[in-house]
């Protein structure tokens, strides 16, 4: 796992206007984010590296002012998305995955980019798999869609770019969260 200290680095620094819009206009402007609320990591596309990256992200999230439910949702979504990249990206362990997280007032924004084969998830996980089919897989994209507030995918040259946000107030039920998350 490698900490990336430069600007959003995904896929060698490639950033399209569409990817910037989906990650948030205010974030595309330099200097707008408190560095203690931003995490940038890169890892190789293998499950051992992904496990270490997920642990590093979890450690970062637990010292932020986030509800436990939000941290749990982020852990699950990131675990699903990153393991999907490794298992289905056909990179043979040599590909790079870049992760960028920004803690905002009402959400956590995430941007994942990788050099794997193109995969457009626009039709994946729109409905829950039939539990009576006793399938070992097929639940990942349904879970990702169920737990994220906003999700976009773009293919940028040789890179997949997945951006999503998860609301900070996931399930807490407070009046402030109900108002902020509408």
C-alpha cells in the first residue's frame, strides 16, 4: 500500500471533467478540503494489498467524527468495490487501484480508479438477487447501491473511475440528520 500525497492520482493523474463533476465541484477546486479529512491511497490489485488498504481506511475513518453506522457502510461498500476490482478486473495482481476519500459535513465522498478491464455497472444490482436461488454471489452491486447516496461510473481512457458518497447520518434518526440528508 502506498500513500499518495499529490492531487487525485487515479490512473496516473488522469482526470476528466465528468469525473470531477461526479466527485463534487467544490472538491475540484484546490485548497477547499481540510487535509485531516482527506485520505489518498494506492495499492496493487491483489486481495492481500486490498485487505491492508481497507484496514488503513477503517483506521482513518474511526478517528473522524462519523457515526458507527456510516463507518460500517463505508467498510462494506469499499470492501465490495475493491474486491470486485481485483476479482473481475483481469489485472493479474499487477494493476493499480487508487482510493480517495473526503469527509464532508453531511457525507463521505469516495473515488476509486483502476486500470482493469472496462465494466459499466449501470445495470448491475438494480434489484436484489432471489434469496431462494442460494447464490454465492451477485449481492455486491445491490449492497453497494443500497448503501450509497450517489454513485457514478466513467471510463477514462484505460481507467475505470467509480465515485460515490455515503451520508454521514446513515440510520441515526436525529432531526439534524433528517434535515441535512434530504
